[in-house]
């Protein structure tokens, strides 16, 4: 299963990093001046949302938990608990650190190159700044190792399902490949460029995941001829939600009233889908999404909204990379394997996962015979 039995990357480093964050919060709280929190959004809510879109990579890495699902003894119980608890704890810590930092210094005096350590240096607490730098080192190390593990696990799974070149079917080869790509990107690319590509790529991946949950669990409502009309398909509703969300985010470029109209229409579409469309988690599914269809639709709206706040440069880079990936996929995968072969390979994975989880596959019938 690729990484079965592999240890968690640097658990000791993770504990040190969390300890350093707690020390920063406790010590920094002594120098907080709450008057610096007013106004709470000095540049307005729009600038805050744009910053949120730019800094969403702070939450990148938790998908590694999902990537390691096949190495988990009880994934149905452990994976959701791990993701939700990790995200919740880290979100609270992020929020507290930001409040402490903005209380120690005015927001326009913060050194963006080293905001936390420079804030303590400003108060002549060099020992805390050194403590923070050590924590940053451990954080980058564990983040790098976790990212390489998760990415290599994805390539391995794609190769196993005949969606990537078969040379990546060996876990060791996947790790070397990911390490070489990461080293080349770090050597030849600008950090801001990589961050921009990472932001929009992550938001696109999360949006695709939310849309996939809706499509997989939608009941197939057909007309009298046995065909599904376009208006009765998930493609139409997903396209409508994406368009309305982008208009809600950027509609003020055309008309000041357009964002409000788009928001009202979006509420209507979500309400219609929630009340009139039929969704049902496959009975054999090992994982069940709570609150269908509202939960994945809210996630889809949030991710598209944030992605719309990014600059057009980010969208241009996304289009360029997408074209390259599509071309590479067509050359190395589509020409190498037939559609039926890929479907059978995917279904074998689904059946193997269902067997390991003690459930029925439910969604795949290609390899039942």
C-alpha cells in the first residue's frame, strides 16, 4: 500500500513546534495592547478576504492525513477525527497568534519578512525571537517531509490506477521524483510565484473535491427516455454555483448591485438543491459526508469565492499549468491505457479498499465479474 507501516514524519519536531507556539502566545500576551485591535479590519473586509485567499496555504498539509488513509487501521473513524481536530486546533492557534502579534505592534509596523521574531526583538526579548526561529526551522522541516510523503502517495495511487506513468508505481521512485521536482522548483522559481500557484491550485483541488462529492452521491433522475436532461444533471447546478460565486466576488467590477443580486441568486440555488434535489450516500461507502448536499456546496462556494479574489496572474499560471498537465496526461496515460483498462484498475482499488474496511464498494461494478 505504498507507505504502510511508515512512521509519522518527525513527531518530536511537531511537539516542539506546538510548544514554541504556546510559549509565544503566553509571553507575547503580556505585551498586548488591545487598543491596537481597533479598527479590527483597517483595510476593509475586501482586503481581508483577499489576504485569506493568499494565505490559505497555511492550512495546506492536512490533506496528507487523507492521503494516508490506506495505512490507517480504522479509516472511517480515525481520518475524520484527525482532520477535524487538527484543523480546529491549528485554526485556534493561528487566530490567537495573530491577535497577540497585532496587539504587540500596530499592523503597519509589522515586519512581514519575520513578523513574530521581529516583534519580540522590538521588546528586547531576543531569547524568544531565537526560540521562534528554531520553531520555524522545525516547522519547515516537518512541513517538507509531510508534503513529500503525501505527494508521493498521490503519484503512487495514480500510477496504480493507471492514471500516471507506471514507473511511479514504486514508492521509492515516487519519493525521488517528488524530491527532485521540489528541489528544482525551490532552486529556479520565485517564492512568491510558487505561493501564488500553490494557493490557486489548492483552492481548485478543494473545489473539485466538493463538486465530486455532490456528483458521486446524486441520485440519477432520468426522463421518460432514460436520459438525464442537462438541467437535471449535476453539471448544470455546479456551473451555476461557480458562476454566481464568481459574480458575487468580482461582480462589482461591472455593477455595484451585481454582487448582491448574485448572492441572492446563490442562496436560491443552494436552497433549491437542498430541498428539491435527491442525494444519498452509497450504502457501501466507507466514508459518508454529513449534511448532504449543503456541506459540500458551502465548501465549493467558499473555495471558488476565495479563488476569485486572487489576481489574474494566478489564473493565467493555473491555465498554463493545466494545459501542460492535460497534454502530459494525454501523451503518457490516455495513449498508454484504454478507458476500460483504467476503469477496471480504479474499481479494483475501490473493491480492495471496501474489503479492507469491511464494507461494500457500492459505487463501482466494472470488475465484479
